[in-house]
C-alpha cells in the first residue's frame, strides 16, 4: 500500500512554513496536455549553465512519462526529464562538445530510486554547470533537498558541453518532450506540476528554491533571483491563463489541452487525497482503472467488480468528499464510501467480501431506485434496504460525510441530505470505527455496467474535471473547493487538515 508520506510531501508536512503555494496545474496524459514557450531567437547561443526546478505529484505510473524537455531539430540536440517505465527519474541529453554542431553522443542519468507514491509531492532540481572544473559537478540532481548520488546510469559530462533548454530555436516544454512544429508530441506527463522555474544561464542549487522547516521537512522557498533571457516561471496562479510566464521576460507559454479547470488546489503546501492507481483492490486481482490524474475510476471488465482506494486514511475525525456520475446507465451498483485498510484483503469481491469493514452507498441498484445502504463488520457483508428515495441520475453529485468518531455516515444528493443519517454502529453486523482501524475512501464499480465512471473531488477541483461549474465552497478550516456546502464540522481530506 502507498499512502501519504510526510517526508515526501514538502510543505504539506507539519512545522513552520514561510512560503505557500496555493495551486498546481493538472497534466492529463489521456488528453495529450502540454505547454510550451515561445521560440528563442535563432541567433541566440546555447548555454553551458542552466537550472530546472519544479514540484511534481504523480498520476499514473504505467509507463514512460516526460515531465519537461527542450529540442533543437538541427542535429537532434535535446535535454529532457522523464519518469521512465520502471518509475525511475531520468535526465537525458544529447552531447556534442562545446559547439553548436550535431550531437554525437547521448547522456543519460537514471536514478536507482523509484518514484511511485501518488500522495507525495516531490521537489526536483536539475543543475547544469558544464564549465565546472570538477567533472562530477557538471550535472547535479536534487530530490526533496537531497542530492542524488546513486545512479543506475551516470555518464561523464564533457567540459563546456552545451545545454539545450534555452537558445536558438528550441522550445521549453512542460508535460511532453518534442517541440510542437514538425515533430510529434509524445510520452505525455500524467500528474501535477507546481512552481516550475527554468533559469537560463545560471547554475543554482536546491536551496534557492526550498528549505527544511522546523520539523525537518523539505518545503518550498520563494525564489527571488533572475530567470535569464529565455527562462521561465510557471506558477499557474491565474486560472484564465495558466501559461503566464511570471519571469521578467514575460514570454508566456502556449497551452495545448489545458483548461481553466486544470488549475487545482492540490499543492506542495497542502496535498489532497487522490485515488491510488497502484493499490490492487479488485476482485480477481485486476488493477483499478484510475483516470483523470487519479480523480476518477471506471470498472475494467463486464464480469468483474472494480475497487479504487483513496491515498489518505483516517482513524478519527469527520471527513467529507464528493462524487459525480458523468456516465450512468439505467442499472448501476456503483458505490462510494469508506473501507478499513487493516481488514482489506487484496481480493475483495464476490458474495462474502472476505474480512473487509466497509461503509458503502449503493447507487440506483437493480431496480433503478436507490435501494441499498451496505456495511460489513469483517465477518459478513449484508445489504440493508434504505428509505425509498428518488434515484440518482446522470450528473448528480453525491456528498459523503463520514464521522469516524461516532460510526455514522450521511449522504447528500446535490447539496441536500439523502434520507436520515445512517448510524451503522447500531445495525446488525455493522462497523464500529472505535476499533482503531484506518479508514480510507473507496469507490466500488459495477460488474454489470462496467462503463460506469465516477469522478471524485476531495476538495481540489469542484468542476470535476470540467464536468460542471465550480462551487467554491470550503470546509470549516477554509480549505478545499467543493461543489456544495460542507456539513458543519466536516473537513476535506488533505495534509493541512490531517496535521501532517
């Protein structure tokens, strides 16, 4: 299981934080999302010193995904940063000596460390300093403030080697690799990017962009230096124009398949819950089909159920999230709720549901009407009829208010309570959340209508990936962006509320 890791979550951790980042930009690989800089002058020389800094949060980890890169078509010269198919960071480049000639070799730094935590924010800094007299200092990589020294592949970087991030007619690209004219874009990034800096002509270290807080956690730090002639600073603060370049040169980026709703509240300062794409919780051991950068789930088979689990768990408190159904056939057993992680097996499903402790809402079950409120106490999993209500329909938004302290749950339909509050602790075979277990959100797919899709909002995007207008409602701590008002006393599942 991969869950929230305080050390890897930047300023989401506890301790004193002096610089806050309020948003990030979502890059959905399925939408071929990217952004790219204006083309530098063809007469501008390449540099030998440069720095790239950005905070990233992973989406799918199912193959090669390019975070950023620059490509100069003449001579096939390039530099890039990727997460490879083994989930290792890799910085590639084309070497050719201290000239603008065709590249004659390939540099490739590949970490031994793998990156698979979907709940973590990682701070990445690449430093190019090819005029440095010490060969080992000509390329440096930092992750969360620590220099990476253990590489699976680590080439020698020649003296005064050219860096292609800035200069001549090469674009700087976020979310992909190739430039956008004459070459096919490829290997799109799936995840989130925040506070992206490109420093043209200066080699800086990690402490220009981050610092350790009072709890010893690496957190963002405001960068106050220059970005150089063709550098960039993409922070995504203006949802109406996410490509604004806040560097002094003002060279705004062009957006491709990135819209205003791709500005989300998830950030290195406050990391929100998402669905976990690598936690196997599917009947017959199928991996969940997690989509929309870990904020949607869809069943994967007509004969098998599908389960997707949230990346953050709780042992106490009151918690709220929302689910929207953009596709909903006439018959559907799609459910949302919470599950005990201590009792969750890797093969939940069938009729017995193993040892799971779950609290679920069954949506428009076989009769087409809201019929089942379900729970399990670890030994049995009965279906219990709920008060007859108007069935959910396509585009309805379901609010889930889970009281872990008092073993109750309340569901909302489009902002209004859906029947009375369910006190499952009083029911036969019910869950008692005073057991000290950790409970996480769960989405259960349906094996009859497996094309059903559920889009979730844990507080980072009340448009549900552009499916509806934003709500703008926060919890009692002023956190999150929900479509409807958050019930009093309930909070968004995010690190700022979890105190981690």
